[in-house]
C-alpha cells in the first residue's frame, strides 16, 4: 500500500511551492489507492506556531486535499529519544561544540582554498577528558550524525533517475541542538519508518538531505522509502522569486482564483502533460505519473493562472458557488451570467444589472424613437427577446448591431454581456417595461 506524506513546518503559511508538493503527494497516494498523511514538522518550538498549523489544515481543506491521518512531531519526542539512544550506542551520532561563528569560519577557509565546505569532523578527535571539560564549563554538545564514508549513497529517484553521492563529500548533518531539540532530518527519517511511508516526494532542494537520510534509514535498521525530487517552481522571470515564496491560498482567494484552478494548474505544471481546466479530480488522479515530470524548473505564470481560472469558473455548478452569490440569485441567473465571468464575485455585478437600477447611456434621437417603438412592441412570452427583436426588425428594418445594441444598452446599461435570450427573462417583464417606457415619454 502506497503511503505518502506532506510534512510542512508550521513556521509560516503555505505558499505555491508547498501547495504543489502537497498536491503531488495527494495525487500520488490517490492514484495508487494509498494513504496521504499530514505530518506537522514542529520540532522547532520557537518558530512553530499553532495559527500556522490551523492555516495549513484550512488551506488543504479549501484545496480539497483531504488527508487520511495526521501526526505531529512535537508529540513524538519520546520516539526520537529511543531511536537516538540506539544510534548513540552504535556510534552513529557524536557530540560537537563548535559555535556557529567557528563553523562559519571553517567554511570560509575551505571555500577560500577552493574546497567544498564539508565539516572536518574535528569533534571526533575529542577525548572523554575534553567532553568532561566542556560539561564542567556548562557547555552542552550538539549532535551530528556520522555518515559512513565507506558506503556510497545511491538511489533511483522517481524523477531524477539514478543518483549517486560519495558520503565523504557531505557534511555529517547536525541532528540535535545543544538544547536537546531536534533538527528535521532525523525525526523525519524515524517518522517515515514508523508511519510506513513508502514514497517521499519533495522539492529538489532536499536532494542532498536524502543522501544523508538514506544512511539514517540504514542505521535505524529500516528499508528506505522510494524518493522523488521535483524541480523547483520559478516565477515568470525564471527565478525563484520572493513573490512566489509568499503567494498562498489567502492571496488566491482574494483574487478570485478557485481552488480547482490551482489544483488543475499545479497538477500538470512542469510535466509533459498539458495544463487544462480539468475539474474532474478523477482525471487528474488517473493521469498523474511521475515519469512525466521534467527536470527543468517549472514556470509559474500568473497569466496562465488567470486564463485557466476563467475556464474553471465557466464550469462551476450553481451548488458550488451558491453561498458566494448575492441573496436571491438563483440557478437560472447563475447559468445565464456564468459564460461572461472572469471570477465568481463578478456575478454580483450582473445581478445588479438584472435587478437594477441601471444607468443607460444617452441615445440620439433616432435610437430614442426606436426604443420607444420597442416599448410598444414588447410582449411577454416564452422568449421575450426573440419576440421583441423579430417584431422590431419587421417594423423598422433594422438588423444586426443597429437592432441589438441600443436594446442591450437600454435594458442593461452595458455594451456587452450575457446572451440577452437568457438575460431578459431574468430582468423580467416589469423591469424591462420600466427600462423601455422611459423612451416613450420623449
Ligand atoms: N519539514 C520539512 C520541510 O518542510 C519536510 C521535508 C520533507 O518532506 O521531508 O522542508
């Protein structure tokens, strides 16, 4: 059984990049009839906040990405402690005391010599007497995971193909801070084992973490999950923009972007499959395939998002939008105005056109006479617009734009809009007469 997880750190709101990762994990699980877990990576007590946890849940719910189980790391500290003890006994974690400044200096020296800034493992040479001295001075150690340099790291990435790392080319990762708190890498590996995660799908920025984590899985005596790393998302300008990093569900909602639009776009962006206004999730699930994911950065184009959103809005059923429409606006009215909308909120403008009052333009003498005639000929039946325009055509000889435009303007106050066959019955006989009778009086 396929088990995937979305593991955000609740230190901020979800942005497009996170949303895309969540969606792909959801699609991967659903396409394999598996389970999709939400794991709150909140080991950083200082930066994590409950409001962000709530925000993450609300965003996933809004997007329709239901999850099958939820865990949070802050509730699992005892599990990490036990696993850590085992690693300690096996000599796979070791104590270090370098300060951030010292480490920074070491890195700079190496970089200055044109060498990769790999941690030099100086702490491995400390004796028990050294440790005792630090302890006596009240200096607590932080802990690094000891990579096995004899064991090269390899995996077949679901997107990037065969990956190879020399462990010696990586720094031993810090897994625990001096205050006892955890960095994300080790708890994440422990959780993936404990939760039976079969597939870790995440951003390319985690590739070297995966190399280290693969050795953690082995050290924990577990089989690692499959890994896939997707290319990052870039903005129109081709760079990882600041803007994308803060663009989240609230901003989308405010702009009238539907969750279905975000899902349809992000499901296919960066893959060889076309981005289409697909509302049917079953279709997105069925066609989801990691093999179609490209290695080039995926470009997030706001204009494409807007276009896709229009196409999605044009497919929304009344029941999907009813709670966002003005009071009284019924299904018939929604279906009449829907083809003219760029966003659902614009339906309110057309509802005002229907219910009035409207402001019609100033007409010339000829058009006024024509509209007075329209008032005389207006009859109310099955298709008042069809009846009115054919009667007027016969009576005046007008056709095309000369026939339709003054009528549309006088009845709606606008030059363009929904099909008048659908709109006029909604405006109704009383208001239609009122709007045309105005021209009879001179
Ligand atoms: N909390 C980590 C992050 O947000 C999780 C990474 C992962 O998916 O393993 O980067």
